[in-house]
C-alpha cells in the first residue's frame, strides 16, 4: 500500500492488464517522473504481462518484465485522482474511486488479439505501442508541467 504517498494517483484500466494498460503505465511513468504515482490494473486481470508487450516496449528502452497484472480491486479504497480506461469493457465496468476528480476513456486496439506469425503479431503490438506512447507521453508531460 501507499498510505504515506501523497502524490496524485493516476490509474490506467483495461480488462486483462496484460498489454495496453501495462504499456500506458510505462510511458506515463516515464513522462511524469516522480511527480505523480502511476498504476495500472484490470477489471478481469489475466495474471501475466504479455511477452510481446514486454518485447515491444523493451525496444524503446522501457522494462515491463517485472510488471504484474493487478486487479482494480487493489485500488478501490485508495485515493485515485484520475482514471483512464483504454478499452471498452473496462470503461463499462469502471467503478467510482475515492477522491476521483477526472475520468478519461482513450480506447486502443487490443494487440493480444493479433493473428498470424509472431512477427506479424509483434507488428500489431508495435503499432499499438506507438499510439499509446504518443497519447500518454503528451498527457504526462502536460500533467507534470501543471504540477510545476
């Protein structure tokens, strides 16, 4: 738990917390530094971080290898300033959180459903990674700047 952590918490939600929300967490953390606490979770966590998500993000120097798929239930009693859903299912199932000031829904394709060879699937992961990078890096820089 983070009871002593007074930084605002941004929670990124997806269904499985194995791909999109994990990648978004990594890019947002990089953009905001230590000014904001960033976490991700799933409404129905898969229990793992997808190997191709780990690989795609590692190509840009970020490490998801130690990440874990978490349940949104871990955060139900924490002060969550901002909730960002990255898939439709999580958006529909998202409960209110204590202290919640903002909620955004920024949907991305689910790369876990990509078909074909591993290289073809990785191409989809890279495309989604790049989309998530653009959106969450821009948002993170804006948020970090607003905090001074």
